[in-house]
């Protein structure tokens, strides 16, 4: 399975519109000059700058995996696993045009056409390296518009799916559980990679600048912890409602998290952490009110089972009385539990969240209300007395 996976998307379509909008806002000569630049021909790829902006979208995946059986010695007594590497670029027509027309790139290579695909490899054959023999190869497939690369033919076949699947390891699947189906960027590192980084850090730490030693001393224990867990991953997806950042966070104690908020809930639930970077507005008011009503039912179920009031969303998740997505949505909205009232009544404030200048409140009788923020503050002060 994969030990390191990096994925990213490049999409220039929106930038063409942005450049034109900037030109229009400047007006006059500046607008004309920008239009002139956009109309310029790019001889290497046979299109204008505007055409490049309109057509250039590409997604790349880089995968590295470490050999469990083969090692190489980087220095006396220090052996590391042999690395394997592969990469795949989708919608890579424009990049292939640049590569195929670059004489300096191709002059020392062997180019072979097989079954409609173009294979490019080293003209001199395999090279000897500290970790064994490599024979880098690049393949262009016009039927799929894909460029695939590998350190060896075996690595390439793995990337093409003919060999062991590169991203089906249990660690990778667990680390990316709950991630969006499509993301703009994704990064995954296995525990083996962190152990490798730890070994290299220890070996080369004596050569580092003395000023860097305190940082290295703090980094090593953290790497040691990462090296005994599973894999860890993070992703970013640009969506209509905002930017969704997702990651699985290590080392939180159950029911408590140094990350707090949504991240803490995800650790308790054992799933990936989604954090939507967005602006709350009154258009979501009805949804928030419904979520507060559902929260009230979950709190009632918790009290019935535990005979005590919950003080956090983590407790509700652990008791399995609330859906994780609901809890994480409330945490993302900034939900807070009110401090227990000295004399609890059905009108006591249980939990609340703010949307602009208004407060949305869940009361002990499970009713929900919207009121000005200052009015909630008065209620909370009164509960203290």
C-alpha cells in the first residue's frame, strides 16, 4: 500500500475571467493591454493565452511506497527501506505538448510508440543508485489524456493498476474515511514514513545549526508518536458554500482534545475532521433552529440514561445519542453549553449559538427561541445568581 500520497488540482478557468475583470475595472489603456496579452499566441502549445486559461485543468497524483523487504545503507549502520515512486497526471494534453516539443528534454531519451501510447525512457538504460537499479519511464496515453511516470517499469505498472493497488491499504482507507469524494488537494503519510523521518532527523541532527536543536528536540518525540499510529491525512475541497478542510488528528484523549471544537468531536467519533470555512448568515436560521431541537432530544436521552446533564457534544457522541454529523455541524456553528443554573427551571438556558447579532437558544423545556444577543447575556447572568 501507499506510504505517501499527494494529490492536487490546477484549474485556470476562473483566472481568465478574473484577469478580464481586473482589466475592465482599470479601464482605458490597461484594459486594452490586458486583452492584447490574452490574445497572444503560445507557439509551443498552439493556442492563445486566453485559450490556455479557458482549457487548462489538470489533476496530479504522486505516490511513494516503501519496500518492506529491501533496504539500502545511507551510512554505516543505518539502513532504510528502498523507496518506490509513481505519478499520474490527468487532462495532461497541454503538458504533453510542451514535453514533446522540448528538444533538450528528449535528446537523451529513448522514445517508443506501443499500442498508441508513447513511452519515454533513459537512452543509456538503467542507472545504479544507492537504493538499487532504476530506469525512469514516462508514458503518454492520448486516449485518456494521462501522463504516467515511475522509477521503474514495475512502479509504473503499480501506478497503472496492473500491480498491487497503491491506495487500498487499510491505513490509507482509515485515514481518509469521511473525506469529500472530490478534493482540490490531498496529502497522506503512513506511520512508516514518520518513522523514516524520525530516523533521518536523528542521524542528521548533529550536523544541524545549534539554533535549530531546540526545535529538533521538540520534533523527535512527536515523530515517535506518529510512527506508532496509523496513517494521517488532510484534504481541502473548494465548494460553493466555502472551503472544506478535512483531516484526521492524532493524540487526543477520548472526550478531550487539544484541538477543541469540530476537531475534538472527530477524534472522539474516530472519523475525519471536516471544518467548513464559511460565513454564518440568517439564511441558515431555520437549519440551526432544527439542529437545536434535535440537540434537545439528544440531551434528554442522555439525561434519561446517565441521570446527569451533559456539558459537551463529546459526551453525547460517546453515549451514542446524537448523530456525529449533527454534532459536528453544531460545533462548526459555534455552539456553547450554558453553565448549569444554581436553580434549574424549565426556562433555564441549556445551549446557544450566535448568528450575526442574534442568539439562538435551547431551553431546558426543549423549546428554542431567537433573541437579541444582549438579551441572552442577561439570561446567562441571571442563571448565575
